[in-house]
């Protein structure tokens, strides 16, 4: 799958390769420190944010806080039968 911005595709491939290597060679062997991919992730993330701005996609549209159905039920005092079909989506 390509990135949202064509300029970011190579960075995405590099990050995906790093993540896949970390996951199979470290995480599955009990080493949970994921800092090895942090530098390439940061560069890729900035590229994606720039591409989103260029395409007029506002970051707040994707940074919406979603709660689970259980959170929705407990905040409304319900037993789950009257909850939202979208899982209690709320915007921040």
C-alpha cells in the first residue's frame, strides 16, 4: 500500500521494513524496545503530515478521540442496550 503522499512512499517502505524486522527479530523474542525505528518513523510522520496539509486534510479530522462502547455506557449510566452504533464516538 502506498503512502498518502507520493513523496512519502520511499520513507514508508523504509519504515515498514524496519518495523517488520523489529517485530519479527526483537518483539516476538521479548525485546519490546521499539526505539530502533523511531528516527525513520519521525521523518515519515512529518512527510505524511506535510502531504495531508498539501491535500487540505486537517489533522484534527484524524485525531478525533474515540471511546469504546463500554466507556459510552458507563458515562451515560446505561447497560449497553441504548449505546451508539458507532461505539460511542465523541469529538474532542
